[in-house]
């Protein structure tokens, strides 16, 4: 049994049990390996859009670009080598809302995930349909229109420790979706409901990009009627100038899907700016970048181009990424089976283990090898380097065998740092790395 590691390599289950921390981000890493296998692209930006998030990472020379400071979990650096992945709260089930302080109709996506109206109506069609139709018949619009609350179904013991106000509201929520405009009797209860959502006790159902796709006939596995009713509720809302947000359900749904593509492009640019050593968020917010992404005209015609194609993953990649090429200035390759890249990456992965040694010169004429538990001194640089390579070659081969391969191919890389003093070369330090790569052994 092989397990995927955080850098996309495979290790045996036994090895994973001994060092489980190294499986951090193994899922996204497997997707990158699968993307490279399906497309044959060695240099690309991989963007994997799911229901809740979009994960973006970079392929360099056929390998995953790793985070030198380790994976980030909960805002903390783990110092565990893993794929350099940036995650954005953007997906097919992202919450759709409107920018209320703007004179024009600006769509805001996520970062919160909602249960799509079309999906909620599959099981609770009457509750969803009746609630949406009632709201459409009202002469006035409400911020709570098109929103429903329902229990997640977790065990009741997990509801322990609720405040009096939280418990009172939670008692009125059941497995049947309840329209928020009737469930909530005061504005303060919105914050109470959000706390119940954060606790994992309550789901909010509302309009999402998945619903927009149902309205336009680009997705059809759930209930398109509920999706259309939700879109009509949004379309009839007014912006700061008193104009309708959209002419109808189709027009609003088209606006939502365009916004997903635009936000996806911004997320990709934020990632590549960060990889180039810039502040990704600040760079994307720059007015010049926004003009280029929005393709707005002016005396100065601006455009952005990536140096590598985008590889789109996820079941909805073909829907949301079709409009990326003219924005990002490069192709967007979407493999035929992009929705199963993760599983494929786990199958086609290779075992890969590394060992490192450092050679330093603490004093003139003394060369010190430091690698793990080994610490030896040598009289010449050549002797120290040869010993370092032999040592880490054996270490890498042993690690690869433990990790699950009997056919390891070992590559040696050297980073030698020297200084030139009065025209003479002076050795400072060398880092030697051996990488053993091979296919997993197959059980007979």
C-alpha cells in the first residue's frame, strides 16, 4: 500500500506511519502529478477549482514547486517540505452576494461556501420552491431573500456549550430548509446564525455559481427551477442608482459566471506574482493590473501574459476557465478527465527521497563534512566532496528502498560557494544533495 506525500512522491504505508506529518497537502500534490501526466506539460500553472476552494500551484520542469519554508497550516509554518500551494475561497458553491456600497452592481464571490439552491431542492423541493416564490411575490426585496438555513445533521452532543441566544435560534432550525426572512426576527440574529454555521451545526443554502450554470443550461444534474427562482430574486434587486441588477435570470447568471472567470484569473495572477517575489495581493489590486485583467480601453493599452500555460483541473474547469486565455495571455489546457487528476496522480506517482550533506571550511586547510549523524574532517576539498557524495548516495538509496522502490535512480546536485580573495579562489561551503527516484515496487 502506497501513500502520497506532500511533495507528490509516493511512500509505503509503513513509512507514512513513521512520519505521518510528511503527508500534509498530499491531495493537492497528487492533483499536480496527475495534471502533468495527463497533459504532458512540464511548465505550467495548475489551477484546481472545486466546490469550496481553488488550489493553485506551479509546475517547473515537470516537478512540483515546493515551499522552502514548509507547508502552512492554520497560518503556521510547519517546516515540512510540501507543494507550494495557494488556496482561495472560490468554487462552484461559493456564496454570491452584491457589493452594497457601490453605485453599480458588483458581484462578490465567497469566501464562504453555501449549499446551492439547485442541490437543496433535490431533496427539499417544496420548501425551497415555495419560499423563493413567496419572496418573488413580495413588492420589496430583502437582504435575506433566497437564503435558507438547515441543520447539518451532526450529533446533538456537538451542540453543547451554546449560549442562550444560540440555543434558542438553533431550536428553530431543522433538517427542512427554513427561509431566513421568516426564521430571523432581528438583525442581531444574523451574527448568531453565522456562529452556528462556524460551529458546523447549520448549513446556509443560497445562490451559487453552480446555480448560475443550471440557469444557463451548462449544468443539469440538480434542480434548475430552484436555480432560476434564485437568479430572478437577485436580478430584481436595485443598485445604488436605483437600477435593476440585471434584466433577468439569464443575464444575472451570465454575470456570475463571468465574475468567476475574472476572480480565477486574479487568483492565478496573485499566485504567479508571489512566486516572482512580489506581494501577490497588492500587485493584483494595482489599477494597472486591474485595467489589464478587465481589458478596459484607454490611451495606454495594457495586457498581461504568463510565460507558461494554465492547466485547469476540477469538474467545472471547462465551464469557468474557457475565458481565461485572452485575460492571461496564454493557453488554458483542460484535460479530458480533469475531474479525476487527483486519483490519477496517486497512481502514476514515483517514489522520491533525498539526502543532504554540507561541506564547510571552519579553518584554512580543514574541510568538514556534516550530514545527519556523521561529522568528519578531511585535508582536501576533493576528499570531503567525494566522501559527501558517497555518503548521501547510500543514504538516499536506503531511504528510497524503505519508501518502496527497488529501482532507484540517483541524481547528485552540488551547490559550491566560493569567494575570490586577491585573485585566489577560497572555498566557503558546499551543499550536496542526492535524490533517489524510482517506481514503487509491485506486490507479487
